[in-house]
């Protein structure tokens, strides 16, 4: 028989107002995957849960199985990423990572690897010398890799030629000049090498990579197009604020 | 449950109010049926009038019956102080304290990219031009103390600081009447940061 009470360590990905004083919280947990839970009275100023169920929080949660949604009965914060509250420049980046993770995970499947990636991404965003652009590209590529959609970045996806100069989001990899598809985006070998490195190297090493402005543009175009096509993410709302 | 047609319609209409379920709706419906016709008409008229006659102030965005709200048209209010809030109901809450006598500006939301609310939706350019064209010396940011509210406050501070006005944020801390024992870590650390000499 299913237990009425359960516990999980989770990250708050999103919150919405529910009724008068409740919040509907989207949690990404290590044990139970992604699900929504109700934080009763969390909008009230004296609520014990209010701070713990706000965005960018990672904590131990206890739940009671409710009729529609689990009800959060307790919360202990493990780490609160308050840097996103304090720095308006950082906020869009944190939201972007949360939205990507939220959109990618569809249901209650265990996703500890994505949880850990998001926690590390948020931690690095809060550090001083982080290159936020490269960190976000690395995060996107790693997220795709974990989901089983790693782009083919070694040779032409079609013929195997190593002289590939473009990237086809539909084909999911590099294309040479002979095989080039209609949707191909220019991607020079240096940018492809950087993308390969960003997938393999730890997230913390993404800031060590050096790229020219044109290569940065290429990389941003390629990752955005690849994610949109293969992961069926649709419109990523936080991208607009990130662009501003 | 089987209701007579009009009672069913009334109960269904009342369940559309926030926090009103089937049982409460039924209770209110029976209360209304017990009232005199004049009372019921007065209640219905008050609702329709409020909907028809209330709009938003052209200057500050709070609730108003004419182009200007009662705060913007009151010459006794302090023109040097401006309090920025998220929703029109926040104005009423602040007024209830009786501690504030300045002007207001209502954003009608907070920065929330996931809900499609960016700086453009908050019409921040209107706030900037209002400050430029007036005698405002201090802007108090009283957005909600959550992530969206804090991010909006940070964004506003960066936007308004070059205008040579003093930008302040309402204080954070423990609610009056609560026990420290039950306070969460973030609230407590913010209360410590915001401590003051007594």
C-alpha cells in the first residue's frame, strides 16, 4: 500500500498562486522526479513554508499525499541561491536554466543527473569569474546529452567527412559542403571543437574556453536550434529577458 | 445535488469567487434568498457599479473613479515620496498602516519571465518619465519579498539610480507576534542584516 507520507530532496523550479493564500510548487526531486505539490498558506507573511518554497531553493521536503496534488507539510532548506534575488543581471540566467530543466522533464521519472547539473549551474552562476554565456551553452549541451540527444560534432553526419563547416539541427550534427542540408547553420571547426569540449568537460571548466564574438554567435545559434528541434521545447519564455 | 434551476445558477455563479466552494456558495445563496429584494438589488448594484465605474489612475495605475486617483489628486500628500507596489490592492494595505503619506506607482505585476512578464509589460518607461517630470526625491520599492519581487526591485534600482533619486527597499524581517524559533533561515538572516540601533 502506498504510504500517505513521503520525503524527497528537491529543487523549486516554479511556483504559481493557487487559491487565496496557497502556492502550487513545481519540484524537481532526486528521488521522485518532477511533480507539483501544494504549499498551503505559503503566501501568508507568517507562513513557515513561504521562504522554502520560493524559486531557487533546494531543500528536504516532506509531503502528505493529497487527492489532487501532494501537500507539502515540512521543508528544511539545504541551499538557497539568494544571488538570483540580489543581482538583477543573474536572475534571467537562473530562470533560464530552471525553465530548460522544467520543460525537458515531462513526468515523475528519476532525474538525479539533471538535478545535480542544475544545482551546479546555479552555484557557478553565483561565482564571480564565471563566463555566463559559456556556462549556459555548456548547460544546454549537457542537458541534451543527458537526455540522449547529443549532437554529432566530430565529422559530417551524412558522409563522415572531417571537412564539415555547417551544422544541421534536423540531422543533429555537422555537415560538409557536399551534403549540406537546407537548414544548415555555419559552424567553423573551432566552434565545433569548443562545443565538444563543453559537453565532455565539467560545467566548472566552461569559463576556461576562449571564443571570438562570431564563434559565440555561431554556438548560440546552433545550441538554440538543436534544442528547439530535438527536444521539442517550443518557445523558451526566459530567453527574451536573457536577450534584453 | 439537485437544485431548482435559478438556485443552481446562483450557486454556480458564487463558486466562481476565490475561496468559495460548493458548500459556502450554497450558504451564501440561501442567505441572499432570505434577504429583502432591496438588499439583494443593492448588493448586485454595488458589484456592477464597481465593475463599471472603477478604472486605473492615468498617473499611478491604482484604482480610480476618474482620470486621477484620490492619492494623486490629494494636494496634502508628500510629493517627494513615491512608493512602488505590485498590485492596486497593495496600495490599500499600505494606506491601512497610516504611516505613509506619499504618492504611489502600481506596476501591475513583477518581472516573471516564465509568465511572459518582462520590463515592457510593467511599463517602466512610464515610471521613469514620471520621476523625471516631478519633484520626487525618494522612491520606496515595496514589491513582494519573493524572488520575482526582489528581482523587480533590483532591476528598478538599476534603472532609477541614474535619475538622482534616493532608491530604498522596504525592510525585511520577522513578523510581529511570531517566535524566532519558527523563523526560516532566509528571513532570519535578512532580519540580522537589517538590524538597527535602539
